[in-house]
């Protein structure tokens, strides 16, 4: 009975009526009618059964029982297996049983859920006989006609490699059938040609090179094909489905014949044994018996396997061309070959730099600053890798290293265009750092869509945009030839499914760099996503990465991570991370860093209005006491607006780019357990805003301001000094003198004081005698690209005020004389530095209307005067003409009559300012005026 049943199954499969090899990958095209037939629920359960589910059927010892059963017993399908409508039965020969045979079976349970139930006629508990039956079932689903995608409710991490591959193939089959695509053939006369496929969902177009209806010899230019290691994708599956209906069976049976010698890119396989590499493909004629033996000898072993050795492949290409063979190099292979050759050359040069970074001349020659040894080492590492992640602790100078990487690549690889993608709040910071450390040109992307498109095409060496602009300007960015793309705060793309992440990963450039102190914040998958931008092949496809490194429960919730040693080894060629502790000896005693934050429109409105009033007052020749009070109030308002609009108006919505940036920086600082932070602001309200953010982070802190009684201050300071859990002390300038906070190694200045002495007093709380750690000073400054803010001016004036102190107490100073000015003169001089260029005064619209009306009136009078003069001349000429026409032109007029008429007319005239006679004529109506005009027109011809 069992023999007959299985034999029938095999016959149907062989005849093509059941599920064949293609169907085991999820392809249902072999039997279209079957999909319409009623599905056998029991067979469906068996077909989707996964290894992890099978183990659970045998309870705690499931995995061991399946393994032992498979090893101990041999099951022959034509003798031992029966599959009926609702029964799967396996005969297991076991000499240790009473009858020498055990019958293991699977059925559907009688409960409402209809789960699978297992049974053995010789054993009361789960046993090796059932284990043997399950092992056979999992291995022989195709033979039994049961192969179908594994149960989707089972997490990927619980699938076997075979089940995992089956599900991934089925997923692409499903998407190929559900998604709309347009397909255009390059040669409609034959099936094995290139096709242009456009996905209606994404709007993106790819090239599919179809070479057969199965196998992994076809190709697609889409990112999924390059990285999934399945040898197919939804576009290939979709084209195959259409081609199978369009061409006859005879044409589809005719295999693809390669006509050219070519070099292509062979993508990695599912098992991971074969990495993505270069491979030669011989023309069909040379592969026949007695073919071109010389060609085969020149190509060598690279027709049977792929290789990552670009130098060896290039040598073969040159040998082939020298021998007269024309080699077609496909675009993806050419890009890969070029990148590998360049990378190998760069790595040799950079390895030399890294051997003695401390004494290498590039420390002082590469940029307009002296690089620390670890910074030059990081630059050389990233350039040598070509594509890298620099994950140094915050404060170790990732930005200057990013600029150095671009500069070194310019020298060694002749790159000319760099795209920096960063948070909007850091665009001004990048421009300032580039200007400070190099002479390279920069272009910050701002303005409307048309303006931004032009800016991406500029000749600037550095083009700086933010993540949100990439989403809006993808087409313009893709049309520009970038040599290097730098992602600052690269963890912004950590969410694999987010639109930002997907769009960023589409950007193309030969060199890529990610700067991030936290490439992994919460989950291991975040590191995978960041690494995918740098090298989309290094960690393999996402499903394999999670399968290899995640431990999950039945619902897919992550319980733990595994194989991290393997992950570290895999990542080592592209990821470099140094902590402050590791490079502490190289760090200077004090590092000052200005953190620039682009102001919001709401902040600028308050700031600019206040600064405009200050500028008007400062422009007065004499300043009253009320003027001074009003000016001080406006200066205070402008400075508070640079921190947050909340400081100016607690009732309105809050806007503060500085608060957002401080939150980001504090999160990174707090994540470093070695940091003890002193945070200063002139305003208690600002401290409260920052403290609310630290509460959300779960950070412990203390506060010391002018409202804290003197007797409680020692207790607060002691806790900060001695409690490792207390990471931050928040202070106003009231706490900037007299305290010794040597346990602190970081000073955060939320805003800048007027006086440099106050700033140094703040810093001196941590940077003082006895401090054994390098101290990092942060100065937050709100900026605006169009016009400098008052805080930017303070940076300059604070530096100027320091001249006197330097000249007085710094023994290395070469300043011999410092001019002193009166208080008012000093204030005006400082305001000239602090205030932006003179702002336009608000327009007095009523006065403007009066002036415009007067100008129009004067213009009207002038026009009337011109018309009167012309009219007088015209009337005189017309009357002269009329007299000539009606009178005797030869006779002179009676002079007595002329004198009499002149006298009478003189009584009717008036004189203008120039003494000219004006004769006013009144006409009875407008019609009379028109009649006069008509008469004159006739007289004048």
C-alpha cells in the first residue's frame, strides 16, 4: 500500500503534473490548475513544517531525537512510507522492538486548532522512531510533492539554511506575481536576451539578462540581486514568467549560446562559500571538444571559479588582448575591477603611513593643523579601506579626520567632488571646520528646488547637504558624479526599513565614509544597516545576518546575540573605533571645540528684531541712560533667542536648534562612562530645559546656581566628585569661581559670556593644576548662513579681549602694546564686532506713500507744463498757417491792428516763473476741445 502510494507521487512528479524542482523554490507555474483546487490542509501543514516546529513536536529532546533517528535508521520511500489524505506513516525497522518494526505516524489533532499530532505504536513518549519519520519528512518534501514555503509565522532565526533559502525564494516569487512591472525586450525574436524592467511601485528601471528559465545564470542590475545570494530576484522571476508564456516550448528548450569572451561579476552564493568576485565566460564554440585550447589556457582557472584578485584578473585580460582576443567587460565587473585595483594601491601607500603615524610628515602637511597620531592613523585606515566606518568616541575629532580623508584621497586618487550628508544643524559646523583646516571650496545646499539642483552641480570640492534634502533631491544628487560620500552622524540610516535609509543606500560613489560614534545604539541590526552603505556584500543579505547572529523566541523577539567574534572579524577591514581611554596619552591637555547650530526661523525673528534696535541705538551720536537700558534689554533678548525662544516667551511654542543639538551631544557624552561633565548656562531656565532632556535619558545630575544656599553647595559638589553614577553638574556663572572639580573632564558651555575671564573661570573648574585627564571644552554657538548672529560675533570679541591677558601673563606672547579705551568707546567697538552688518530699517509705509504721491504730482505738473509749451507753439504755427491760407500772403499785416490786438491779448495773459506769457483758453465743453483738436489736425495736414 505504502509502496504504491509513493510510487504514484513519484510518477506524477516525474511527469510534470506535481511540484518539480522549480516548484520547490516556490514556483507554482508547473501546475496552474492545482492552485484552484481545494488545498489539503494536512498536506499543507506537512509542507510548511519547519525543523524548529518538528523539534517542538517531540518536546524538550526534539533536536536530539531527530538527529539520532536520522542516523540510526534507513528509510526507503518505496517500502516504508505512506502518505494519504490525512495520514503520514513511516515504517521503521528496529531490532530492539518486540516485532522488529515500529510504526511512526503524523495526523491532524481532533481539537479546534487542528495541530499536527505524532504517535509511535511501540513507545508512549516522543521517541527516535518519530524522530526518524520527521527527519525523513523534512528531507524528502520534494519527493513527496509537499514542498512549499515554510510557515511564515516561524521566525527566520528558527529555520534551517534550506528552509531559509526556500522562504526567501518564495518571497521573491510572491512579489514577482503581485507587483506591477513593465517589460521591454531588447530582441523580441528570442527569449535569451536582455530586458528592461520598470517597477511601477518604485519607478526604478533595471536590466535583466535572461539566460534560462531556471538556474542562477541570469542577471539583474537591481540591488537585491547583487546582495541576496539567491541567484535571482523578483525582476528575473517576473520576466521568466512572461517569457514562458510568450515563446514556444522548442525555443525555450534551446539553451543560451554565449558568443563573446567576457568578464563578469559572479555574486556570492547562498552558503557563503563563494564570495562575490570576477569570472571569465568563454564563448560556446570554445567550450566544445577540440575548441580553442589556447584561449582556455590563457584564461586559466577563472572560468570555473570567481576571484577577488583584481591584479591577477587584469594580467589575464592584458594577456588575452595581446594574443588578439577581444574581452567584453561588463559594467559591474569594470567598476569592481577598478575599485579593487585602486584600493590595493591605496592600501599599500596607507600601510606605510600607519607604520609610523606619529613621526610621519603628513601630520603637519596634510591639513592646516597638526594632526594627532591616532587621527592620521584613522585617515590612513579609511583611505586604505576605500569605504570605511570611523566610530571613534565623541570628541576625538571625527570631522577633522573626515576632511583629512578627503584631502588624502585627492592627493592619492585625484578625487574632486565630495558630498557631505549631515544633520541640518551641522552644516554650518562642517563649513567652518573645512575653512579652518583646509583651503578647499565648499557649497552649502540651501534654497528652493531649482537652486538646490544647480548647487549639486557646482564645482565646489565639498558639497554639504542634510538628510532631509537627500530625500527631496535624489534625482539631482544621482545625476552628479560624486567621488566620495561622507555620512556624518551615520546612525541616522540605522533603521533598515526607513525611507531615509533606503534612499541613502541608493547613492553611488567609488569611496564612502560613515562617521558615527554610535553605529550601534540599540540593536545589532543597526550596525548591519550602516555597514550595508559602506559595503553591501560584506555581511551578506539581511536574512542571513539575522539568522546567524540573533537568538529569538517563538514570536521573533530577540533574546540574545551570538557569533559576535565572527562579526568582529568580518567588520575589521572596514570599521575602526578608538575610545578616549585608548588614545588618552596622545590627547592634548585641553581641546576646544565650537559646536555650531543653525538657528530656526522663529529664533531668527526674535534675534533680528532685537539686534536691529541695538544697531539703531548704537548709531546715535549721543546715548541716554534710557537708550543704554533699552539696548541692554535687546542684547539680552537676542542672546536668549540664540538659546531658545522659550527663554523669551514661556507661553508660546518652543523653538531651539541649540537645545536639540545639545541633546544629541549630551546623549553621546553620557554614553561614554569615562565622561564627567560640567555644564554651564547663564540662564536657569535653559538649565531646566536641558535637565528635562537628561531626565528622559535616565542620566543622574546635580545643579548648582545662585538659588542654592551656601551650606548645601559642598554636599552637591561632593556628590558630583565622588558618585560615579552622577555624571553631570549643571551650573550658572554663580558656580564658575572657587570650585575645584578635577573629577570632570568635559566642560559644556551652552552659551558664551560677555567676558573671556568668565569663560576661563568656567573652564578652570576642570582644567586646573592636578588634573590628570585631558579636558574637552565645548562651546555651543547659534549661527545663520545668511547673516552672522550675535553669538558668532561674541566668538570674535572674546578672542580680542583675550589679547590683553595674553600680553600680560603669557611669557611666550610677542604683543608689546595694547590700546585701552573708555567704557563707552569699548562698548561701541565691541558692538561693531558683535552686531551683524547694518540691517535695513523697517519701511515707513505711510511716509513712503506721501513721497510717492508728491512725486507723481510733480511729474504731472511737469507734463502739463510741457503740454502747454507744445500747445502754444502748435497754436501759433496753426494760426500762422491759417492766415497764410485765407489771406494775402504777400501783403504785410497792418501794424496798428497788430499792436491793438497784442494789447488786448496782454490783458488776458499771465506770466510764469520764467516770465513767459501764458494765455488760458476756456472751452465750452469736452466736445469743443475735440473739435479744436480736429481742426488743428486738419490744418497741420
